[in-house]
């Protein structure tokens, strides 16, 4: 199903919203919200069925890359992980920010990674 990017969309259904795009969030639609409430907040909301097989495949691909940078990374969920890149950066003579740029530009079959850097 091809839907315009400007439409409010949510992954899930009437029972539960798994996630929502920014256009849907403008109406107050959030993850873990019952879908019928999302529909009341935004009658034009488009529901997209979850595809956990696709999510798992994407997660495995990104985790393979993460292991290169931190073999002991911690996965928070299918789409969330925590890495300590200190040792990798030291071994390769890189600063953390320099390495973040390299990680962001690594092609992973069209997947996009959003990275937050925490300095302790």
C-alpha cells in the first residue's frame, strides 16, 4: 500500500498503536495508545499493519554493524541499542564525533540510524 508521506499514519490497528509518524503525532497520537482513541483524535488516520518479520530482519542487519563497533552492545528492543564506542575510537585513533559520522554514513540497505552521543 503506497500512502502519501503527508498523511497521518500509525503502525498497528484499532486495538493498539505501535508507533506513529510525525503527522499523526501532531494530533496527539502516540505508541501504546488504543487505536480507536487515535481515530477519534484524527479521523483521517491511516493504519498500517505491523510486519515483525521485516523489523526483525532490519534489526539483525543493524546489530551486525553495531557488533563491529561494540561486541558487548546492549539491545533495548528491535529498534534501540546502546553502544560504548570508546575502545573502538581509541583503537582507530578517532574521536567519538568523528566516529559517529562514519557510523551514520555506513550503508545498511536503506535503513536510517539516529544516534545520540553521551559523554561521561
